[in-house]
C-alpha cells in the first residue's frame, strides 16, 4: 500500500481504486504530485517536474501543491501551519529529518532549519477503502514557548480542472444539513464553526468536483475532519486554475500554545477520491465509518423510545412506567428517560449539574424504574448533559469558577445555562466520576449525551494561555471522559446530541454509537435533513423519531404511516405520548415497528442509493441493498400529489444481473434486468403524504433444466 522510488523520491500510497503521490523536493519541502486514479511508481515519477521559479516579483511560490503549506518565504496563500517563535519570527523552513512506514502508515519527519520545532506528516491507508487518513504532529523541542497561529491537520490538492464546484451543508438549529452545491469562487472560501462545537450551521466536510458530477456520475474529491469543537476548512481557487483546501481545529483568532517539550497532535482529516458521483462518494464514507470509525459497527441499533416530547420536564416514576409499558407493547427495545429526572430540574432554569435522582419524583432512586424497564424486555437509557450547569444549582454555588468566563465580565446565559470548562482536568474528572457511578449503580445501558449551547466568554482565568488552550483541550478531555466511561462499562452505548445535530462528526462517532440528527422531528422537514446527513454519515448512526402531530415545532399534521416511513430511513425511534395514542394508532405502530425490524439490517448495514432527491411534489425514493445483493428495501415518500404530474418509474441499482426479486408483501416477482433497465413504480398510495416500503428478496436460482 506504500511504496517509494529512491531515484525520483516519490512516495506512492495505493488504495483499492486510487493513488496518492508526493515527494520531498530539492528545497526540503513536501510536495503533492497526484490524487486520483491508480498509478504505478514509474507512472507517478512522470509527474515530477522542477519547481517553477516565480514568474514575476508579485506571484511568489505557489502554495497550491505543497502537502502542508507553511507561512514564510514568498508564499501568499492560506497557510496550514503558521508559527510564531519566541523571538517574534513566523517563518517555517522545511528540513527533512527522516521517514518511517509500517502497516499502512507513512510518517515524513521535518524540523525548522533554525528552531527546534519538529513536524511529522502522517498518512494512513487501509486495504478495504479508498479513504486516506492524514494528520500532523508538531513538537516543540526547544527551551522557549512556541505559538501555533494555525495548525491544520492536512491540505489536499486537486488536479487541474476546467472548473470547480464546492459541496457542503449549511443550516441552523432544527434545520441542519441543508446541501449546497455552488461553483468554487476564485480566492478563498472559509467554512467554519466558532461555537466550540461542530455546529448546526455547518459541518466539517467538503466535496469538490468539476461542476459536472451528478448523483450517479462523475469524479468527486471529498474530505471530513474528525473533530468535535471549533474548526475551519479553507478552500482556495487560484487564477492559474488550481484548487486545494486545508482544514483543522479552531477558528480565526485562536492559537495553539506549545510549551517547551510539548506536542500537538492534530485530528485526522480524512479524504477520498471516487468515481460514480455524489452517491459513490457517500457510500465510500458510509463504508469507511462502519469499518474504521464506529466502536460497534456490526451491531443493529435498537428501536428506542424517548420520553421528551411526551413529558417534557414532568418526569416521575409512575408516568415513565406507564409509557414504558406501552412502548414495550409496540416492540421497543430501548427505553430512554430524557431531561427532568434529577435534582431540582422542573424547567430549564435550574438543576443542571446536580446529577442525583430527584427524591420527590423517584423516592427510591432510579433503580425500581430501571428494573421495571428491564423486566419489560427493554434496555434502559438516560439523558445527561455533563458539560453544562445552571447558575441555579448546587454545583454552581460550590464551583462558580468551573465555567468558561472572563474575570469582571458578564457570563452570558443561553437556555439559562453556562458551559463547564472541560479543559480543566478537575472538571473532566468530576464528570467522569459521577457518570461512571450513575451507570454502574443503576445498570444504565444507554446515555443520550446532550450539549445544548455554544461557547461564550471562553476564558480560563489563572492560565495565561487559557483562552487559546481551552478550545482544543476541552475537546480532548471530552473524548477522554467518554473513552474512560466506555472502558469502565463495555456494554454502555451512547448517543451524541447537541440540541439536535450540533455535534455530528467523525471524532464523536469514533466513541459513540449514533447521533441525533435534529431536534426537528417533523417528517416533512426531516426528508431534507436526512438527505444532507447521509451525504457523509451512514444511516446506522442517524437517530430518527416518530412523534406526535400536530408537530411541536412546525404545527404540521402528517399521517402516522408517513412519519414511520421517514424515520425508518435511519435508526428508528419513537417519541410521542403513547398514553394518548388510540388503539388503532398503537396497532399500526406495532406493525410498522415489526416491519422495520425485518428490514433494518438493510437500512443500517446496506448500500444506500438515493434514487431521487427530496421534492415538494415529486416522489423521493431511497434504496438500501444487502452487501451480496440478496435483498433490497425501497422507501418512498411524496408530500403532495399534483394532478397531471407523471409517475415515473425509478431504476434500481446494484442488483444481481439475471436474477429475479420477489416483493415480500405482494408476492410479485420482478426480473433484475427490468428493475435496473426500465424501473419500478414505487406504488405510492393516492393523495398527499403518501409513502411506501417495498422489500424485495432475490429468488433462488433455478436448477439447470428446471
């Protein structure tokens, strides 16, 4: 997977379908050569060319083409690494010091020519994916402090193309993951979060193509950052027709201090080049996340029930048990008690930080409810928000210094709460201690880990460099608390939540099992949110609930069947007030839960093909296919039925040629050649808010002569 040509100095990283080539040039700088279709070492050597001198005194050294553009010399593009030394100088000059490679990982080592600052460029490839992982390690071996004004994980360079298009997502709370595809402007385009979390407003992934890619066709270059705090990705398009992008932790104005002997390891910034359009790019990410990111990828996510929309803060043992009994009757496998079970929590104004069961609501603690839920055949889950505190809480009254703040300045409250400074080891240890006791003492199977506000007044009094250091140390300690908690309790499963989809990224998914994609549970809106989520993240990780109507957020009323079919596109959950559901609704829900269980292995572990995108008045259809193409699930939705709109068939993908597939509901048998070449009408019922689920199973091959 990794090879080297001493005569040309070319390093070649080979994945199943792509190649990535680089070399250290005569100046000592690591330079990019190629990223795309497979090459041999000899073929990659043909791409080596002498560094072009600056054409005039204004152009400078081309920044596009360096493996990690640095600040210094005649470079004028966006740097990936920008350093300020104790003497005030900022330039970094590459001096190679060695390399190593083993088991799919290459490390190229350098130092600055004047100062003892060492930089290691890491590359990792796997035999089963075209995704390449890159990250950078910077180490201060000197006796004076160094400041990293920018310390990105990696820079990725695209080949010269006639045009470039940038795809990414934007959004806001309850409207996350809205896909945008626009021409890449000349100059620099910055995507970022300054909020201390991944954010609802953007997500740390990008896709670039030549402006011609579709869902099924075209070459796409994409990358995703494994980081759950503030981040920044800068895409550059130069006047001479080149494009590249660089990404890493933090945002403008935040630096990374390095004391003598200290080391900073940037998070993985993984990337992949794919043929087959945006659909193939998404499938490459889904397969990679299932194989190399999730801690328990082979498991099937259970059907869960969450109490939030049913009860709000009005939580007590009797009410939760009544909901649990109805949930169990529907076939629910995991019962989750949401906010309101602890301390003086009667609203969002008090109680955060006091993580003991409320004695007036749970007089004997949580144990009787946990045992009752387990007795109903379900696992037990609990909502927590370990990173937050209400000023009206015993914790804050004891430790007002534990929150992010600046001395003598106001402490801005959002949702009546403040952010605990997880960058402090004592705060992180406190969180781990009560969490591990809570899980162990009560036999908790699942935590919904929430984080309901962004940073403000991000100060760390008592630390001279605290206002810079806390941004990345907060996330490192967050990861450490979750990792330690899971090590304490190997059976524990965790859902990432941040007011919905505010913390979804490869970093948090490496230590959780699923993510809450949005607080918006309106099935109509969810079609677009889930479409954007699935561009990179797999359905196995996407929590999706069926809740009551009119929807609490939008006021929209949608049939139960439609709500279920939209939620069945991910990890199915239910969040309505089951005590108010009619017997007819409960029977229909039980049937739909059973239907989901029969096909969830396809949704959660199958190949996703988006046969048609969400539309206000046209059908939207997605296809999930088993790895061996033995089964297929189609989920189809139509919001409104407009008279005169043609009902076009959808052409299925990835079926076994010459095979026949049987519809498990109707018994109709279809030839694969017809399904892929001519299509299938999804048989949507007439009228608005129609939906369907079609499960096809491959028929056994007929014996010769039969």
